[in-house]
């Protein structure tokens, strides 16, 4: 123990300056507030911060947090778990039910302390649906081991299990053991108690660097029950029941923090959603992933609606980018809950996609937007979605502008554009996707169309009333030939044009 304590006192100096902040992010109807003003969680995912801390890589940890702060970010989403069986792995936090690694917990303490120093709010998740970092299936395997010990089976059988996969290589086994499926995590009393024990331990833990318990730490803005929970129950009731039980449990211990689900935004029926969205992505609204955003947003123990968004990997048409955000914001507002877009990930055509997402999120006044994922320069072993700033990537400027807009809204200094403007598309020339942006000073009917040089219409991008503000929409020219095209914007009596150059 003495060696461990010496290691930590060397790597993580307890004398680090801490910027104290006693205000908690709280929910006020459909918005988040901080110190009486609206709060917008604009930032990035950095799930790996605990890993950096436990490795003693404080240089890169600080580099990432400083970059986030310089971008104007207000929030970081990160993992508050690592479940496994290797008690010698310094990063594993829970190596058996109720057995915790103090060194790993001190690393998480340090992440919280450094985030506090950079005035960043943390969204911390308790467990993963996927098999990385142990995940829900690790709890199921622990249960299987207990059952085997009790003699239900003399030896563990090798089972062939289907695998559920998602973006970035995320996956989990449907049948991780011979006795139990993944869904046992949500229904088994012993597993639920183990999860509650872990949550209770973390909420009541006193941070060795700040001196505060986690439940009394204002640097933490939100607890998420799980990352992207899924099940085989097409009704969504299994996960909804688990969410209500666990969120209620968290609030019995912690009276200060908001609680969210950490889900992706899928559902069991398409009725509340835009028909165009349903036509292209039926699997997301037919109960096939066993979760219902609409059911979960109605749970009284849940404060914040959660959605994730991977338009490129999910096969979304560019026009569906705004539909996805608008539909979920409308449903969240219907329950007087803030909406947090907890993950937005793009590999290719990143800047125009992020521009459209950020523009829609701002115009819809969502409570949070977190990009997946901010890294340090040269960081490897992630999933292809990483970006780093500062760099020459135009994405960095876009992220800074997004942060600044939400900051103006928080300070009540934001004002609508003073005139109609149609900006040059980006990128231009472009390969197959480009973003078209425009300003409107007041709510107006907007029509935006794209024509070829012979006057033939290729696409109708907007044909509706939009609120005042800056808007960005995507034009997908994947089916068009290289050449010059004209975008025509109608807003009231104004007609404006932009020249688009497609190069394949």
C-alpha cells in the first residue's frame, strides 16, 4: 500500500490548484441552468481520461482538457467505470462484485479534479452496454461464475452466441455465458444489487484531491445510467423498468445531480417521428434494439433526454440530419425535459456534417451537444472518429464558433442576424457532400433548391418555415456528375444564389 500511495503522490500531486465552483447544473423544466442562467453542455467525448490518469500520462490528459477549454467547451463526457476480472490491471476499477481497485479510483478522482481546474463539467457514465471495459456482460459473467460455484453446472460450456454490433466496432454477445443472456443484466436481482453497490460506492466516495464526495461535487453535471443500453425486448419495457429503478436509486443517495439514460434515441414505434426518417431507417423505430426513447423520456426519475447520432454509419440521408434532432427535441419538450445529444460521430465529410448538426442543435435550442471524440495529437487506438485541436482542420474553427454561439445565448447577448445572407458553401469545390449556410433575421418561409447549368432541378433542400438565425443544410451530390451547379435561396422577397463546384 505504501508503494501505491507514493506512486500516486508522485504522478498526481495533491497540491494542484483547484478552481472552486459551488454551483450545480440543475434542471428547470426543459432547460438546464447554472447559477440561475441557462446552461448548455457543448463539448466532446473523452471516454479514455481515466486510462490516461491511471497510466500517469498527465501531460496528455492536461493537453486534452486545455484544448477543450480553448475551444470554449463547457462539458466533457467520460467513463466512470471499468469492470473486469484482472485485479492486477491498474485501470480496472471493479474486479469482482464489490471489490474495487483504489489506484483506479484515485485516477478517476484526478480526472474530476483536473476537469474542475479547467472549469469543465463532467457527464459520467456508470456502465457500458458494449463489451468494452467489461460492460453489462461482465456482470452477467460474474453471475454465471457464482452459479457454477454453487454446482448448477460442473463445468462451463462453450456457447455459440450471436453478436450485436454498432458503429466504431462496438459489440456485445447476446449469450455471453452458458446460463445467461445479456438481458439478465436488467432483470436479475443479484446483478441489479451489484450495480447499485457500485453506484453507491462511487456517489459516496470522497475525492482524495478535492475533498468532496462525488454526490456533492458540482464539477459533475450529470450521471448517466449506462452507455447506449439495448436489449432483445421489443416492447422496451425491460430497459425502461430498469432505468426507472436505477434512476430512483441514484436520487435516493444524490439529491444534487441530474440523471440521464445515455441511450441512442431508438424507439419501438414510428408514430411520433418524421415519415421521411422512418422510411430510410425502419430498424431504429421497430423495437429491434429493445429500447424506447419516448417511454424513457416520460419516466419521472429521468431528468434529461439522451440521443446519439452517427448519420454516416447509420445511412442517414443529409436531410435526415435535422429530422433526427428536431423529432427528439420535440418529444423532449413535450415532457418538459432538456435534450442532450451525447454523441455525434463522423469519419468523412466531417466539417459539413458537423456544421449541419451544430446549426440544427442551436436553432432548436437543445441543452447539450457533445462531439465524438476529442483526442490529443498522435493518439491512436481509438475508432476513427477522433479529431484534435488546435490544428489546421477547419473543424476546430467550427467547434469554436459553435461554443461561442451557445455562450452568447447563455449570457443573453445573442441576437438574430440583421439581414438575409447566403454564405459560400463549404467545402467548395466538394466531392459529394457540401454544407450550405444562410442567415434569416426573422421566422420566414424558406425554399432552397439546387439546379444544374441547364436549369434542371436536382434537389429541394428546404421548403418550410424556419426560425430566425443561422441555418446549415447538406447537399448530397453522390448521384451527380462533376460540374458546376447553382443553389437558389428564396426567403421572402429575397432570392440569392451560390455557385457549387462538384469534383469527383
